[in-house]
C-alpha cells in the first residue's frame, strides 16, 4: 500500500528526530525550558490551524462518514492534545495561557502550516492534504513508541505523560487517515507521487519543527520584525 511506502520513506527522519536535541532533552528531563516554551508557543498555533484545515476538508468532501471522522479529529486536536500541552507547561512551571499569549508562527512552523494550506487550496482531492497532514499523528506515535521502548520512565519523570499520550492515543487518527490515502490513491496514476512527496515533506517539517524549538528559531530582527 502507498502508506507503507510513505512510512518506509520517513524512517530515516524518524530516527533523526528521535536522536535530536529536543526529544533527547525530554527523555533526559533536562531540556532547556525556553525550548519547551518555544515549542508550546508554536504548537498551540499549529494545532489551531490543523483544526481549521480539517474544517476546510469537511467543505470539500461529500460523504457523511468522512464528515463525522473529520469533525471527530477537530475535537481531538482541541481537547485531546491539550493534555499533552499541559504536561509540558507543568514541567516548565508556567501557566499554559501565559506561555502561549506571546506565540507566533516561527519560520519552520510557518513553512509547515503553509505546506498543508497549499494543498487545501491547490488540490481537489482531500488525499493530497491528508498526505501532508498524516505525519503529524504518525511521527509523534512513532517517536513516542521509540521513547517508551528504549526508556523506563520513573513515575515522577516530568515528560513521561507526554510520551505516554502520543504512544497510546494516536492509532485511530493514523489508521483512518492512512485508509483514506490508500483508498484514494488506488484511483490515481502519476499523482500518487505527489501524495508520497507531500507525506515526506511533512515528515521533514516535523524534524524542522522540533529543531526550531531546540534552537528557539525566530525571524530576523529587522524591519517589521525588529
Ligand atoms: C508540529 C506538530 N506535529 C504533530 C503533533 C501531534 N499531533 C503536534 N502536536 N505538533
């Protein structure tokens, strides 16, 4: 199936993320708190856009079943992931609302979000956008799985619940997204390569997003950004 090829393509990126400063810092528990804050500021905005993109896909699909799935996923993004964010906010000892009030679309997050929006506007079939969205739940489930396999987190480890959430609660999201992509790709020929590239680019956007937080990436302080 196409999604088997996609996940095989992305494996080197999975290990690059897992062995990177952000995830290893969470595993050790000694990550720079400003990187966690940076991540939350970017991720709160990212998840809001992710939910809006689901809403745009609802407008592009006909099936009631698909609409119900997409609505459920919007709910999950808003409600489910807030627990993961709360774990990070508690670990840095700062109220979540205070952390995210000064958030903005930092460069790598901006690029990732626009990659998804481009597919919403430029493509009719929602499989193109879902292929760009699928690494979001897939990569996190894979990273959390590696972290849980390779570490025995103490009960009071500050980031244990973050890993447990993404290790346990992403199967439904990933499974249905992959089914839609595989089904839609059966009716395509050369456009399958675009689906595959959309997935690969978003897997790399996930890597860039974590590196963005680890380096506290910002726009240059010039002109309107000064
Ligand atoms: C950037 C990003 N990618 C994925 C996830 C997990 N849904 C997230 N919260 N943020």
